[in-house]
C-alpha cells in the first residue's frame, strides 16, 4: 500500500473562543491535555507502517497552548521520515515561550504560522483575541531571533468597523516584518459562532464592495512587496509556499489525527468525532465517512486546483469538464497557459463561483 506523506494534527484547545471561530476547540485543562496527547499517539499507532510524512501541519485550536512537557511527546510520537521537508505549527502570539520554541527546534519544526489577525488593539479585542499588536510583533521577533527562517502571518480583513485605511496600515506594518508567507482571510460569519448570532440578529452585516476593495488592495500591496499570490488567500516569497496546503489542494492523500480532524486516504474520507471526551475514551466510529468515486476526486481536484494561480493540468479537465471550461473561458474567469487551465484575475476575485462549476 502507498505511504501517506502528509499529516495533519488537530490540537483542540484554546485559552478563549474567538468570536468568529467555528473550528472545534475546548478550554485548555491540564488533565484533558494529557489525555489528549496519549489518545493522539494511540490513534497513530495503526498507521506506523504507512505514515511517512513529507509535510506535517499542527493546527487547532491553539497548539502553542500546550505546555512544553506535553508538546515534546506529542511531536515525537511517530516514526521520523528523513524526507520530511516542511513541519508547521500554528501559534498564538500570547502563548509562545522560550521553552516551547526550544521544543519546536529540538524536534525539527521548521515553519511557524503565527495567528496575528490584526495589528490594531481595538480590532483584536473585538475579535476576542488574547494578544495585543505589540505582543504579536515581539513574538515574531523572538521566533526570528531563535533562528526560524520560514514564518507565516495570518491576517484578517472585512472586520466589523475596519476601514480600508486600517487594513492598508496592517498590511504595511506586517510587510515591514518581512515574513516569508502571508495568509489573508476575509471574515465570514460561520454558524455556531458569536458573530453568526450577531449577524442573524442584524447587528453585523457584510459590505461586499469594501471587502472586494480590501482583497484587491491585499493582492496589489503584497505583490509590490515581492509576495507572489499562489492561492486565493496565500502569498509567499519565491520558494516559501506552504507545501502541506498545496498537497491538499492538489488532492494528495493525508491523515488527520485528533478530535474533528479529517482524513482522505485512497478512496475513503472520514472525520473524527468533535468531542474530546469521547475521542479520549475511544475507540469511536468516525463522525462522518464516505467512499470517494474517481469522478468526485476529479471534480474536487479541479475545484481546489482553480483556487491556485497555477490552476490545473489540462488532463484534469479536458474531456471531463469541457462545458464548464468553455463557460469559464467565455466569462473571463479562466485562461489556458502552458497546457494548464488557470484562473484570471477576475477568476481569483470570484473563486467560489469558479469552484461551483466543478462540484
């Protein structure tokens, strides 16, 4: 059987729940953290012979909320692969310490994704973040001083009350730090969040025109600063694209471990239960599972591939999606280049519409 070369680990603990976040998380209680680490290592045991990760992404939740004595066994509990090229850990600026940085370096983590979101204290407070702008900058510099040379900053726009000038200022201040990578997301109101309730009650609303202006400002500002857009929300200096995420968008197999984590291996996809207590008690059946047909895999590869500026190879779509391709070309949402179907600038701006052509 083929090796699984991409591993995602979901750490479901947060100091507080951000008002916009719909990802599964729980308060960070020490006893639950200890049980979680043991359960994750147990979940991975049956995969020991097949797991040979070339990329690892530890997300959450807030992985950096775990204390250093628990981070070490969690991050060393599976066989090492000498071909590992990228190992990312998501961190909240307020939960990074010298001890945790030392663990990251000791085990081989080589990429940190820092959840900055904003560089304006009022906006951070409104979002429910536990760090300040000054903390974010100080943590970034601490990671850089420790020797990390592949850093991502997560930023958000389209926030309630945020102006175009505030977003421009955030981008410019973030660029001054010179990270290798940016992930920028427009705020969406997700179900089961505090913002969703406010949206449903009419207290929050989208300003589509301003959100589009902020997105175009993002693309142009980061391009001028030397960051190439390679996916609708992701920008990198040459050679610093997130290989783990690219593998997912290209339809590669990956194993997800931890509560609520998703996996796609071969013709099967499943999601773990979103309940830390039941996950720890285990074993428990997946919350969701499905068999993937070749047609569905092809449609997903086309849809996700068109989120990337490089698009998809012609063989993914020719003969299978000819009608959809023709419609995209006629609408100036896609074009052919080097035998690949690629999104135009307009196709990037309206990526959701492009994706719906295939799935």
